[in-house]
């Protein structure tokens, strides 16, 4: 039996709705298949969407459109966060640190940059394995964050190296302010050893500090603090050096 759609305006309307619904369904199915989390495509769900939408047409199409839009917005937010956050320590990564630090240097207050490097991290990583090394980095991140001033930027800059940047108040002795933060980190590392299945591991760190100068670029400030850090490491580690 052949259904003559031209014999009735109602049939023509229904046929048009069916075609539009099928087009929407297939389009959304393809979208659904393309935006699965972690790149896993579920074609069963996509085909279900393709065949259900023509049957029910507009309302579910609109609902699915809203859902996929919100899903894409959530994924974009997650990608933005991943681009600025160190996944292991949950601190800012170097990119986020550089963006925010550059803006702070444009302000009127002097800034203190503290570079922190975990001593003998390779030995920790080799003796405890990569899982133990990850725990050591997470432990150091928690200790540094707890000791940092409330307004400080704290980031993992790479490897076992961390950075803190905070404003100095007018009249505040710059070196003394940096030493207070360093002492707080060192005391916490001594009082809170790393706990792993292998036992307790004492951790120490080396520090390099630099105070921003008028019109100094962030790259130059980082370079001075980094040079001070290497001076502390070359002098025997577990100590502080101040940039000239």
C-alpha cells in the first residue's frame, strides 16, 4: 500500500514534520556521538536519539539542544581549568602564575618572589617510586600553601620547583618578610614528614628570594630569584639565598 501524501494537507504536514524531525535527530545524534567525555563515542545512545526525535519532534529536540549546550559549556570550563592548574598538586601551573604575576607587577606595591626547590627530589623519587614522588610533591604543595601569606600567588612552576609571589607593605623590611615565609615552610616540613607505606621521609627545601624593582619585568624577576635559588643549592641546600 502506498501512502499518497499529496492527497491531504494534513498528511503533507505530518510528512514534513517527520523529515524535519529525522534531520534534527540525525544531526543531534552526530553531535551526541562527537561530544562524549574522554573521546568515547556511544553510538547506541546516538541512534536512539536519531529515531526517538522524529517520533516526538520539537520538545525533546529543544531539551537535548539545551542539554548538549550546557554539557559543552561545562567541558569548556573544565578545559580552561586544566590549562591553568597543575593536576597533581591542584596549584596554579606556570602559565597561570605568569599571567597573574605579570598583572601584580604593574601595581604600585613591591612584590616578593620566593622560589622553592625540594632538596634531593630525585633520590626521593628513586627510593619511593613515582607514586612516592607524587606524594612528596603533593605534600610540599600543601605545606607551602599553608605557610604562604593569604594574598600570595602559589604555583608549581615545574618539576619539584614552586613559586610564591606576594605584596610587601610600605615600610616592611623586605628580607625579613621573605625570611618569615621561608621559616614557616621549613618548620612545617620538619614538623610534618612525608608519610608513605615505606615509612616517614624527612623533606627539606632550598629557597631563593627576590624583591621586585621599579619597572622590572617578570622574566627578569624570575631570573634573579632563580639565580638566588641555585646559589642556595650550591651552598649545600636546605637554606635561603637572596638575590642581589
